[in-house]
C-alpha cells in the first residue's frame, strides 16, 4: 500500500539532495501568466523532470507596511501561522506539534515570513496526486485558518527578546543597525524590532493583521514544477480556497527613501579585535531602467570577489583586510548601497580613506574595457547557476512577478549584460552614487 510516508520516503534522496535540475537545453524558459477570477495573479514555469512542485505566494504586506511602533509585525504574523490551525469544516484543530507532524507525514513543507517589501508563503511538495491534494488542503488551512495561540506567543516572546539582547553583543549587528539608521532615516526600510516593540505586540494584533491582508485577490502565486497550466490553476484555487476571495482595497503609498543631504560619520566604541567599516547611501529601485548597468558596475567595483577593484586595491595591494565587498539592495524603494570590510582597529581610518578614493575614482571614470569584459564573462558564464534548481528558478519567477518584469526576462538576461558599454556603466553608477554624501560607520576603532 502506498501510504504518504512510503511515497515520500521513496523520493527522499531527490528531496534531500536538491537535484531539481532545469533542462538547460530549452530554447528558453517560458513563463506562463494568467489572472484568476478572484484577482490572484499566477506565474508558472513547467519543470516536468521530477514529480516536484515549488510554490511561492507573495503579497504587499511586508515590513515597509509595519506600524512604526511595531517593526517586525508582518514577519511575526507570517511565522506564527506555523503554530497551529483552528477547527473548521476542513478538519479538527491542530496544535503546533500536530501540524508539524502532519507536514512530516506528507514529506512536504509550508511556511511564511516577511521581508522589507513583501510577505511570502512557500509550499514544496511531491506532485503525486494523493500527496499533493493533502498538502494543498493542509496549506490552505494554515494559510487561511491559523490559530495564533496566545500561550505560544507568550512562550516565544521572551525568547525573541533574549535573542535581540544577544545580538546586541555582536559588533556586526551594532554596526549594521547604525548604518541602516543613517541610510534610511525614518523610512520603514530602517525599522527593526526591539524589546519595547515586542512587548507592545499581542496575539490580537497578529490576528487582526492576518484578517486584513490575507485575501486571495491580493496575492501573486509563482509556481515551478511538474504541473501544466490547468493543473497549476487548480492548485492555486485549492491553495487559496480558505481565504476571503474579494475585498482588496487599494493600499496607501509608502514614502520613498530620501537621498542623503550630506555626508555623515559615526565612530562607535566597541572592544573587538576587528574594526567594522561600512560606507553607503540609498541606492536605486528594482525597476530602475539601468538595473543591468548597475549590476555590472557593482560587480566590477566590489561584488565580483577576488576580481573586484576594491579587493585589488584594499586587500591585494595594501593588505588592509581579508575581505571587502559592495552591493546594492534594490526593492520597491531605493535599497541601500553598501561597502563593507573588517580590518585591524589601527588601520580602520586608512582603509576607509582608501575605499572612498577607489569609489570616487570608479564613479568618475567608470570601468576599463578589460574590467567590463571580465565582468561580462563572469556573469554570463555563471548565469546557469542562477536557475539550476527548482528553488532558484522559483526565486527568479517570483522576482519577475513581483517587480513586473517582462516574461522573457530570463531569456534575455545574458543579452542585456553582453550589450553594455563602459560609458553606460559609468553613467549609471554616476547617476546613482554620490561619494561625497555617503554615510560611514566605523565600529571598534580607537
């Protein structure tokens, strides 16, 4: 008899090893898109190689919409859906342990979290019909009928507070927090939970948030797996069946991240063996038309590891650090541009000065032809690694859906990179970055 446990066990080696490889011999990666009658927007890539499906549900209820007095509320609510489901016509109540065991019996998983921009729920299951139907039924209950038991919140809150206090003993955490505040100011991107905000949070607020934001008409569903369009449409209908299907009001706009008016520096005392140095500013939004030029520019500056200019100048030539990096964090608003390194406390000033010089020169002059070609070779050559599993491909499909990118975005990615010129990269970096108006944080230096 093929029980769910037996079927799941037979597929365990596939599940555990993550061998969900995409057929890279395809001429392209066709992304199908349609909207259900309830307003749910669906994006699908068929990947029939193994009987597996990965699903991501996204909605505009991330940290940027948290109340200022309760940062982290969205993430707490999404995560708390795993603490049990209430009784309904679909079945009896399940507590935290029973829900966890039910997922283990199915060899599947479901859970939620929230980033700065979006709240997300993810389902992974085998596509054998008896298993998938049970997984969808259970996920629909967890998504639409979470119990939010008060006893578990009162149990977990002290643990969260203790974790925050422990984090405050780490120099990297303190430096990052100061940097985030300097870059984002009062924008929600800079919100961080603290002991006071957790003490202000109660279970009723979690329930109220769930009732307000979890609606079928508000979601985007991204799917990668061994399902065709008709099967995927049925999957989405079952998955969202226990949510309200309508009542989605237009959400108010969230203010933009404001550019920095002037440079700033913070020197934070901390008894650490290494000084932590951060330099940056608000960067750009994900829908910026120069996204590819900025991606390549940052790869050359500090995102390309040992081939990056910052690594060459700060590590290789001067030996001031083991690792130096830069990155953009684009979102619905201008996410931070960050340069970071660790160095000996007595070298922190020298390292920061050198980083400023390298950055200013790069922004003013742009990359060389040799640097640009090396970056293109690296990025284009490594593109297959961005989509070599169902999970990675799902991340890309969800990115297309969330940011309103063209459905052929993945098919044209390498061409977009390959056609860039040094002047396009220089112009884009000079437009976005202002080295003379950046925020600097140095923690641990004398």
